[in-house]
C-alpha cells in the first residue's frame, strides 16, 4: 500500500511546482522530497516526471496522479472524521432540537454524558442522524423509515402573559386571533414558533429579544404582553425573574400545542432510551 505521505508530497509538488518550494512547505529537505518522488514512481510503476537539466516537470500522468492523490487524501480525511464522529457518538449522546422547549427540558437534567447542540437544528434531520453528527433530535413531528424511529416526549403549550387590567382578560378563551394587531414580546431564537407567529398573527408586531438578561429587565418595566410556554419556568436563563404580576393565559389554538418526539436511529435505541425516559419523566411534571 502506498504511504499517504508520498501522496501528500506529490500534491504539494503539483501546487508549488518545485522541489525547493515543496520541501519548504512540508518542512523537509530537498533530497528527502526527491527521494519520495522516486519512491512513488517505483511503487506505481509509472513515470510521473519529465526530467531535464536543473528542472523537473510533472508529466500528464503525473498531473493526473496528483489530482487523484488529492481526492484520496480528502477521502481519507473524511473517513477519519466519520470514524472519530462515530466513536464519539458511542460514548457521548449528541442531541439537537428545532425549538427551545425540548432544549430547556434537556438542560434541566444536568446530564454530563450529553453534548447539546447550541444552535437550533431546523433541517436535514435524517442526514444528521445517518452521518452520526447527532445521536438524537428532539423535534415537533415523528420520523419513521427503515433506519429511523421516534418516541413521544411531551407537549409544549404556548401562553400569553397579560397585565391584570388588560382588556384581553375579559375573554373566556384566548387564541392567536384575539392577539391580532397587538405588540407582543418574545425571546429569540425560537425555531418554528417564529413561522407560527407569522402565520397566525401576521398583522401583530412581535418584538424579539435574544439576550435573556435584557429580556427579563424589559419585561419588568413593560406593560406589553409576552409569550411563555409550560416549559419556560424550567429555563435557568429565560425563566428567571419573570414578572409575577401577570395573568398567564393559555392559547386555545391547536397550533399553540406542539407535540415533541425524540428521533433517532433504530440501531441506537438501547443507547438513547435511558435519556428518553428521563426526558419523559421531567416533561410530565410540566405537561
């Protein structure tokens, strides 16, 4: 088998064009690079270079070999990355989610064997699982196919928080429709909930705030309604210091109640079920 270092030296030569520059780039001596190129020719059984006095050129075969060598090196790097990712996936559960709610429940477990994706995962769910970039994804719909399955976790339900004297409190039941035209505060980012706001209350003004400390301070001094869910109080950041002089009114719309599922590869079921059971137990306290 041809050593990877020989291919790397050939690719470097194709890029820099001289033995001297190749040696400098790789931190080798020029005789060492020359020896490697001769060794590679011998192992392949082809001439890679056109040799002239004081000059060395890649032949057409040499150019082709350099291109193929670059592809092989990249494939090897990708192979190594996938193997390392798979190994990591066996020792640590890497979990993502497409809205903050499941992440709130997940973080509340304080499980050291879980690596939580910081940014929301909003697409390519099947690919992320099959490539072992994620062990489990917590999303608001199930996925079932040959390799992937899902387990129900719990429901996140949206509420609006109103001052006691707000006229909206006169309504026996509140829905998104009743909030049209209002200015409402919301944390950010919130994943697919943003689209729900846009679809259900498009003529309302939703003011998003992505800093939890500033958001809490704004809520204390604002008379504006703001959104929370049944999971907000579990959040050590966004759930802290919420005004205690508001009336929490659940929204009746079906779309305001989102079911969440743990989605994972079937081959990983035994590994993820202990986590799923913990999530279900914790979620049930607030469902």
